[in-house]
C-alpha cells in the first residue's frame, strides 16, 4: 500500500519521458489559457491570459484580471492585447524554451469599464486610458499528454499611456510590469 504513490509517480514520469522523446521539434501550440500574477500593483487579483496562434511563429494574446466579467471591483486594473512573435525554440531536457517579443495596447482602468478604448483622453469620467505597449517574454513548453503541453511564461512589459496623468487618480505615463503565468496549451 505504501508503494502505490511511488509506482504512480514512476508511471507518470515514464509517460512524460516517452512524450518528450517523441518530440524532436517544438510542439505546434494553437492556443493556450494561463493564469498568473503581475507586479503592476493594481488590485492584487490574478491575471488571466488567452492566446491563439493561427500562424506558427505569430500569436495574439489578451490578458487581464477579468474585470466586469468575473468581478465588479472598481480598483485600478490593466488589460493587455498584443501580437507576439516567437524568435526561436531551444530544446531543453524537459521541453522547449521560446523567447518572444510583442507589441500591442494596454488599457489602464480605475473604475467601471467604459465602452471602447480611450487613446486621446482619460475618458468621459477620467477613469481609463489606452496606449502602446511592448513586451519581452520567455516561455517554457513542457509536454503533458498527447498534443497538450504545460505553458509557463515570464514576461516584462512597458506601456506608454500619454493621458495617465489626466486620470481621476493621476498616474505615470510609463507603466512597467513584470508577470508570470502558467497554464495549458494544445
């Protein structure tokens, strides 16, 4: 009885090793869903990211804390929408490492979400503004089961929000962030 967990771990390790050995080229990830944390300092809620990749090196991603969908808290929140480009794929013992760069937009909200993006102002109520954002990321893909893989990502981003000082609670134009997320992809 006491050896059952050990046997189960050995079986799972063997399955994972056989999946990894079968993959000599990077897995083709069509989409993933990740949950993580950021050091942006807005509200302390988890970040949720969804990503699709219609063309192998290019992907489109949206990340946010689920404001207005999963909760209605009016704390400040940052939402990101961007295109990302995989620069390389390096084979490692447990899977693959992929450096990525991305360009897109970031929206900073301080209250209830307003319809659309405010690129030219701080919005009607002074609660949201949008601007360009760039990111660099390092992603790990770890084989899980068949065509599924665990997806881990560490990223650093910088958003430029020209109207952030005009918000109801003024903020800096430059909005850096660092984040880590983990999830599953196929």
